[in-house]
């Protein structure tokens, strides 16, 4: 009986012994505590720190950017976010008593307003200098769309609160949610600039988690404009072309287009299914705070969204939390498994990146450049709003009927369509409200007329 000669082992085969010890992670991008480059970059932006529904009759402990804070809503409805330890003798304010105005420390009754002002120190004389000279550490806070936001940076550099257009759309039912991760924030966030994982993880490597259309190989392109980054994926689905335009904005904001597009019917600038921030708790844990969008403008008649499955550690998309059994995770892994299994802090020096990783590489370079600018003392430039004070965003799904052309390079056509869709959306940023929507849709109709049958 003839036996095949086994192939010679490749260089590096059976190299586990040599590769078992990994170098340390990159501290510049992974560390987020006070005084760290990326931590100081994060502190120049408003960050969500809790679901507003979590504020009840007792103070809420939250951990953000390596700081442990106490959040509460006082009796007059104002939001407070204070340093945990009372400035008097260090007792934890999570054991304090929420008052009509501010909060009182349970230890000696010191009473602080939401901005940290000492309103009363009842065991001290009325003329005590403590009342004039002592303040509890506090951060500006506000509630928006069911999320509690705080600004943890220098007060003199506090930016306007970003009022994104997708939070103001008609027929837009916003449901807040939060998802904890047991790993560094960056490996969670950069997944948004990796469209190729959707082809394999969500489609070809297990059960279809979204629609079959996600498994079609796309023509992909990435770009960077100021503090914003995007990817374009263009897929051929019969006579239709589905262009997905997803964006992130420094340092940790991102939006995700509608989940259930299948390319079967035309779409003109269908907006987002999720708006989200990836917020570091510390160097080895993070929380996604997001808003799930429901309504015909996003879900459409074939939408499979479930409003009742969205909330604290809940999202109505498969594989987003760590709540499934290990057996189910192995059988059909989702985003949570592949992100959190990269180690508590992903080690970039061990990676072997390819052309499909261009977005991840671009994102890391952008963050490094922006953090270096903050370390150098430069002021962060924030994205401008339109005339109505609303910040325009790009994330969208577009499906156009543009059949393939006999004898022509269809990949080249798909790339051209993706770029034309991108330009139609981006060039309308100076317009506001319905005028912007109308201008984009007219431009997309023109693309279809010029490139279609």
C-alpha cells in the first residue's frame, strides 16, 4: 500500500514553546486613568456613565476612566456626579442620603450640592471657614435620551453637548442599553471598523445571525475625515447593490447601520440601528452605552427588532453579551466571545494584520495622534454642528437597483457606487433637518439614474 509522504513542516511549525510568552500590551492606547494619554483624550469629551433608569432613591456607584464616582438624581430632579470619597473624612458617598438639593454624607451630615458646593456642615459653627473654602469633587452631568452623561475633563475645555442628528429623527423610538465587557475598551470599539468580521463571524462560520446578505463578500474601503472615520462596503445582490456606510468618531463614539437589510428592496439613506459609546471603566473592563433605534425609518416592514429585549446587559442582536452558556458560545460565537477572548488587554505586537485590517490600523493611528496632541497641550477640536445646532452623521444603508454590466469589471462598478453614495451623504453636511435628508435622497436617485439600467 502506497503511503503519501507528509509535507515538510513549515518554518515556525510547532512553535508554541517559543510563542507562549507574549510581550506586554501597548500602555499608550490601553491605559485610561487620570494623567494617561488616552485617558486625558477621553476626558475632553462627554461620556455616558449609566442608564438614567438606574438612578433611584439611593446613590449609584459607577466606575469610569479608572475613577470611582457616585451618581444620583436629587429631589429637585438635578443630576449629580461626585467623587466617591467625602472630602471631610473619606466616607463613601454611596452610603449618603439624597436630599431635595444635592446629597448628604451619612457620616457627619455634610451636605453637598450637585456641583460639589458645601451647603452645610451641621456639626461645625455657623461661621466656620469650611463652608466657604471646601468643595466636594464633582463633574458636570446631564441626561439625554435615557442615558446619564458626565464630562470628566478640564472645566475650561468643556465642549458643547453633541446633539447628533440620529437622536432627532421623526419616527425614532430610542431605547437605551448597556453591555459590560471584561476587557480593554479599544478591542471593543475597534470592532466597529472591521466590516470583514460580519462576513465570517455573523454568517459563514456558524448560524446566520443577521441576514444572508451579510455573507456576500463586499468591496470595502476605509477613510478618515478629521476626528471621524468610516468604512464603505458594497455588495452585489442580484440586480441590486447594497452600500453600507458606517462611521466612528474619536475617541469612542460609533453608529451602526440597520441590522436587517437584505438587499431585496431599494433603500435611500436608511439611518442607524444603534448609536453607541464604548466607555472604559478601567484598563481591563469597559461598558457599551447605547441607544437602539426602532421605527419604520430603520427597521422597515421586515425588521426583526425586539424592543423588549433591549436594556441593561441586553440587546436584541445575537451574541452581544456574555450571558449565554459556554456550550452555546462555542457552537455559535458572537461579538462578545471574540472580543473578550483577545486577553484582558489585546496585545498588538502579537498580531499579523492583513489588508482586511486597514480600518483597525487607521483607527489606532488616529487615536494615537489625537492623544499625542492632548499630551502636547493642544485643545481638542470637536465636530461642528449644522445651523440648527444638530451634529450631522453619515451612518446609513442604501440599496440601489444597478445591474451588473456585461463585459465590465463589476468590482470596479461596486467601488464606484460606494464612493458615489459616500459623496452624496457627506456633501450635505452643511444642510439641516429635512433639507439634508431630501438633498441626500435626490443625490442618490441621481446615482441610480446615471449608473443604472
